[in-house]
C-alpha cells in the first residue's frame, strides 16, 4: 500500500497526524508531511484512518 499526498490540496487541519502520528507529521506551516510512502504491515488501518479523515481529500492510498 502506498500513501500519496497532494500538497496543494492540504489545508493543515491536522486530522491525519493526530490519528496516525507514525505515518504523518506537521510541516512548519502545520500542513501534512508523509513520514513514509509505503505503509508497513500492521499500519494499514492507521493509514486508512488518516486518509478517510482528511476533509480536503489531500491523501490517497493505492495498492
């Protein structure tokens, strides 16, 4: 599973890194920064939570 981030769409709501700090963090403006591109085994649910809770749909998952 691969995480992708549309930097232009992110508005810095912070839900992703609040829900899955092992996958996402805030940059200097409070916008999302991916910590990893490939989701490790066991963190698929956390990745989905972060993606599903992004109000701007700036995050996507692909196989």
